[in-house]
C-alpha cells in the first residue's frame, strides 16, 4: 500500500499522496505505542 502511494506520488507529483503516506505512518506509530503500553 505504502509503495503504491509512493510510486503514485513520484509519478504525478501530487502532494495528496505524500500527505496520505504521512497519515499512514503516524497512524501506525500510534498503534505501536498503544500496543507497547498494553504489554508493560
């Protein structure tokens, strides 16, 4: 999914794809933090 967005961004130069990538990454980071908190 991320690779597809990155390719689209490189091909089209559309900023929205880059923003979507950033959104995906920040969401995953939050999930990881939540999971880590539950484990401890």
